[in-house]
């Protein structure tokens, strides 16, 4: 029983990480249909912000304040990734709308440039971020079942992000404008909505969510200039499986991939489990090409 519960927790933990990584991509890809290959580099930016805030706390603040550095780093990662995402949309992305292949190649070039910039600033080797003391250890349910506090914190962080995004999309004027542009851009523009401003805000917000994901990933392992490349394929996989442009679909896609991946890796091996997950996703998309959840709109009929 303990082993089954541990596998379920591992699946939920992996799902939460995938969801946190993919949720920003779901916003940008679902709203603007931009293949942002630099999404992984915004994850890298968030991870390095946690690294910098950690050193800032160690150098300038007393040891008693070190436990608060990770909470501060979440806000810093969000703000820096938001600003860089806004600048990237204004300077490059807005000229690539309606040109998916060009946007893919351009953002891939941006990703390579950001990776090289990170190597020049922080060096090529991976660096570690020390978790605060209140995240060390785990919750002892039984002698064989211990739930790490780091994983529990990531799950709680994902739940909070989903709640905030849901409230913004469905209970705020900005969210209504975003959904209007996503469902029918021409009609939204005719009604006076500045689609360019919505695009810039949406891209920046999606980039900021990637920054938070990168900050959370520092609790899982070391970070480096190529940390984003390890997750970009999984992020696109979650978005496509869940259904482009739907928050609930992204959540369902991340849960399905996380649980199935953990179960298949446990019964086979890591490599075979990954191959089987890819095979199941391909087979499912042959049956439902639009993913688990689709947008219903007259413009899409």
C-alpha cells in the first residue's frame, strides 16, 4: 500500500512540475499560435534568478533571513522573466504573427543566444541552489512513506498558480479581453480591444510563468545554461495533448503524462517508459487531433 501511494505521489509530483513548465507555453501558444522555442530559456532565467537572490541574501543579509530568500526569488524570477518576455514580444515576436515557421526559427535563435549569454555570465558548469531549512526533510506518513517537503511545496505552488490564472482569465477584465482575442481576434479588434497590447501582456505573462517554473526547478536539482532544453519537448507535449488554448486541458494533459510516465518507468525502465508515453500520445492524437479539450467558437467552426 505504501509503495502504491509513493508511486501516486511521484506521478503527481512529476505532473505538477510539467504543468508549471507548460502553463506559460499554453498561454502564448494557445493565444498567439507562436512556436516559442525560447520558452525553455525563460525557465533558465528563473532558475538563475534564484541562484542570484540566494547569493545576495548570503552576502548582504544576516543568516536568520536566509530562509526567506526563496520566496523573494519567486517574485524576482516572475518580474525579470516578464520584462524580458515583454521586450522580446515588442522587438521580435510581433513581427512574426502569421508566420509560424519564421517564429520557430527566430525564437530558436533567441534561445541559443540566451544560452550563450548565460554561459558568459555564470559559466558552463551547473550550479546548485541550496534550499531553505524549512524545505529540508519530509512528511513521515509511515516508516516506508516519506513525502519530501520540496515536492509538496512545488505541488502547492502549482495549485496557487492555477488558481490565480483561473481567477484572472475568468473573473477580470484583462482575462476577458485575453479570451476574446484568443477566440476571435478580428471581432475583438472591432470591439475596441487593443490586440497588440493583449499579445504583449500575454506573451510576457507566459514568460513570467516559465520564470517561476525555473525557480521551482532549483529545488529538484542543479541548474545550468541548458536546463530549459530538457523540458521544452515535454512542455509542447503537454500543451498539444491537453488542447491548445484551454487551461483545464493543460492540467489534464500534465496529470496524464506525469502519472503514466511514472507508472511505465516503474514497471519497465526510464527509456522504455518515455518511448511508451510518446507512443500513447501519438495514438491518442490520431483519435482526437485537437487534444483532450478544444475551444468552441464560431470562428473555429
